[in-house]
């Protein structure tokens, strides 16, 4: 099956700093999503981005499907950005509807 | 409010007992999913259903069972055959069956087996 690798595994920032999280995947995808998991376990959708670039406030994401990677940018980080960020991908064919998750990046933002 | 409701939030069971986790959605989504998350790990797919009365095994289906008798409901039973059932269980849904839409998650259920 498709493999998903996220880096870095851990990231510690001071409030106000910028960061880039990376997601590499091993095969063509028709679905790629970024999620933020808060300390209570809730998974929040950040972006649905199988290709191209999107922005939402301080967050933006870029997926280069031909090179099999996606980047999540967090600017002017805040303590509320802390948590785990997951990249999840889905492939076509018999894998319709299935998402494969990376291991996540644990982000800690200090005041 | 529209969304995905999982219950119970916390559940304790004795080893050897079956337990059923509820998942209901009022988003009119066709597809529903069950994922398992272990501490410090990503999510792994247990079962998914793309249409009523049909479901497929995910990557870790052994020891679990599901049903999809109604579009809005997708309950998960953790059976006594599941060797390590203690985990965080997340239900999700998406609008269509082809996997090209955003997937939304419920708040999860914490299952502890003692």
C-alpha cells in the first residue's frame, strides 16, 4: 500500500515563529488532507489539497503531486496551534475512500 | 447542528466482553469510516462503508465487526477476538464514495479494556 512519511516528528517553536511541515507519499493520490488534532483528540480538517496551493488565514498548504509531497506552512504561530498535525492520502483504484495517515508532527508553541 | 456524533466518549470494559461504539451523522454523507488510533501513532483504518448495506475491511479489521443498515449510522463492535482493544476510536464520513472529498471526523471514543 501507499506509504506516508511526515517530517519533522517533533517541532518546538516560540510564539510568533513560522514553520513548515512536510508530507512525502509513495504513489499517485487523488486525495490529500491535512488535519490538526487538538489535545482532546478532535481531528480538525485544515485543507483538502490533492494538488495546488491553498491558504486559510495564517495557514497555507502546497501539494506537488508529480513530485509526491505536500507542505503545510504555519505563520506567526500561536499557542493554540499546538497539537499533532497529520497528513493523510488516498489513492484511486480499489482504494477509493480509504485514507492512509502519516505518523504526525507534534508541534509545541511556547508563549 | 450538522455533524458526526460518537458515543460513548469513554468506555471501560472487562476483557472478553464485546462492546459496540455508536456513530451517527446528519450530514447526508454516503461514505463512513472507522479508524483506530494508538498513543503516539497515526490513524489506521478498520472498516469503511461507501453505501448502505455494504462495507469493506480496512487494514486492521480482525476482531471488529460493523453494520450499515441506515445511511446515517455505522456502529462498530469490538469483539473479544480483538487482542489489544484499548485505543481511541474515531468515526468519519465523507460526501461521496470515490474518496475525492473532505473527510470529517467525530470527537472519538476512548475504549479501555481491563
